[in-house]
C-alpha cells in the first residue's frame, strides 16, 4: 500500500515524508508501520548472509568427498568419511559455553566494543579461514592421488601371465616383466601405440580416451597375446577398496568376501570390481569340486588391487602362496585428523555468527514479528545452498583446492561488505519504541475520533442545508405558478 500510495502522490506538489513506509499512514497505524520499519532494517542486513551458509553447508558435501581420499584409522577408532561431520556438533557443545563464559567476558573486561554485528563479521572471516585450510589440505591430498587419464588420453598397465620373463615395448617405453608380475605405474598414451611382446610381431594398440586398461599377456600357442580389461578411473567411493581377481588357474573358481560375490571366474579372465571396506577381509576361493581356500588381507582406505590367482595355485593350507596382489591405486595416506582444524574454524565461525545473529535479530525485532525474522534467517540458509550450485556449475575449476579458495575469497569480499553495512547500522530498543507509540496511541485515537465526529457533523450540516435549500426552492416554484 505504501508503494502504491507513494506512486499516486509522486508529484512534487506533495510534501516528502521521512521514510517510504510513512506513505502507509493513511491506512495503517503508526505503531505497525514502525514495527515493519524495524524488521526491514534487520532484513536488509540479511542480504550478505547467504554466502556464509554457502560455505558452512559444504561440510556434508565437499568436505565429506575430501574425507573419502583420506585415512580414517585413528588406532582404537575407525572413522568413516561421512562420520567426520560429527566433529561439528561435538565442537559446538564445547565452544558455546567457552564463548559465553570465557571469551566474551574477557573481551568485555578489555573494554572492547565487540558488538553483535562485529561478532558476526568475525564469524564470517573464520569460515573463510576454514576453507583456506581445506584448500591447503586438498593440495597435499592431490599430491598423493594417482594421475588419471584426461579426456583425450588412455592408460595401460601390463601383467605377465606367462611362465617366463618377457621384454615389452609399448610406444617409446621399454621394460622387462618377470613372470606373474605387473609394471608399477600406468603408461599414458594420447594416440595409438606400437606394442611388441618379446620377439613377437608388432601390433598397433588403440586405447579409448579417458580409460585405464590392464593388458594381461597370456601364452597363445608359441606367441604371447594381450587381453585388455577396463580399470576404474577414480578413487573408490566412501573410502572403500576396489578389489578384483584375475584367474590364471587351470579351472573356474568362485570368490566371495563377506556377503559379496565376485562370480565365477574362468581361466585367463578378470572378475568384476567389489567394494571392500577398510579392515580385515576374508576371501573364500572355491572350485567346482568344493575345495576352499581362505585368503586374508587387511585394507586401508581408497585403494584398488588386482589379485592374481597364479597357474601354480593349489588348494590347501598353503594356498595363499599362489595368490599375488597387484596394486592399481595406492591407499589414502593423508590422515583425516588434518580435517579437524578446518572443522574447528567453521564451528567457531558458526558459534560466533549463527548464535549471535539470531540473538541480534530477536533483540532488534518487535514483539509480534520475531517469527518473521526467523523465517528470513532460514531463507538465507536456502539461498546459500543455491549459491553453492551456481558457483560450482559456473566456475568449472579443474582443481578442488582452487574451488575452496574461490569460496573463501567470495566470503571475504562479502564479509567486507557486511562490515560496512554494520558500521552504519544504528541499534534500537523495540520495547521502548513500542512503549512510546503506546503512550501516543490514546491521544491519536482521541484526535482521530474528534476528526471523525467533525467530519460527520460537517456532512450532517451539509445534508440539512441541502434539504432546506431544496424546500425553499419548491415554495418559490408554487408561488410562481399561483401568480401565473
């Protein structure tokens, strides 16, 4: 109504009013208008706040994904990547009483004017520091990750399943493979390459772009022959370990681990990948005759292995000697404990920002509009999640650490804007303002009542004058007609 009324009275002949909401005085009470003004002042300060939540809510997404590439073995306790989020509520329970009983009173004793808006600014800055810490950790993690092929590259690893050593030439790479072993690292090719196995005939090999492959070299008559199998091209999800078996045994075998079945594996064939969690794993290898071999292995986080069942494999107590592991992806080596500093910073920022922000909002809100500010506060959380989607899709940064630094930089920029807005904010006491209007309200009601009565009286006088004038005119008409 205020906007519409202001638009109708946009001409310069109408006097200006102190606030645009004052144009609603013709319809609404001044107390209600004053309460809406108080709410709008606080909601205006909410504009930069979604950026804080854009960073804070990434604990359950980006930071959990970061934890999947880390080692969660704490000795007596094994932490899964998604369980690291529990650090946040634990730190909240610790930091809230510390802030209220130690930090804030100490700042007050130092006679520092640490207003609520200044606390919120500090909280935003702490959240930015948390993402800087996350970026630094990500740089260290990236140094331990394998180099996966790009969209125009292919990678290959070779396993020698022959009973003799084999010289191999793949493109410009030359090396010797001992029996039942594999070369240590994947070889990267950006175009078809020439493959020569021993004294065999050269052949051209073309790898699909963006793929990793294992070339299993088997004896085919008198000549060695490569068989290609597709490998995974990323770290296993949730810190699990991607395990598969290569059967070089003379008969079909079946492999199971816990409740997972690798299926029947025929000779010179590879099983599917099975995700095996961290810890001790017991593999059961069976043949069609019902014989069983128990193979035990302990895994860390995020590794990938190919287990070779060699032709010399035999069921019995020493069957484990006929199985040889080939490491495809190294286990995670950076410990999850390195995430604790960034969780501490983001939690300290939340305690200083969120708790203080709600307290400030309630202190500056009128008694009947506190729920409006609560809704506005929750709206900033929703907008923050939308910002994550927009920035993540628009940025398309190749490195995760660069995205962390981008979000930290954006929050620092928003933090500066919020600090400027807070500098010009004037704190109010809604109770006093409402009390002042409550005192003025009876007088204003009397004035309105008297004005209403005066208006009614004027209307009544006008009607009486109109009736008297009408009756006198009728008499004049009668006299005129009688004269005629």
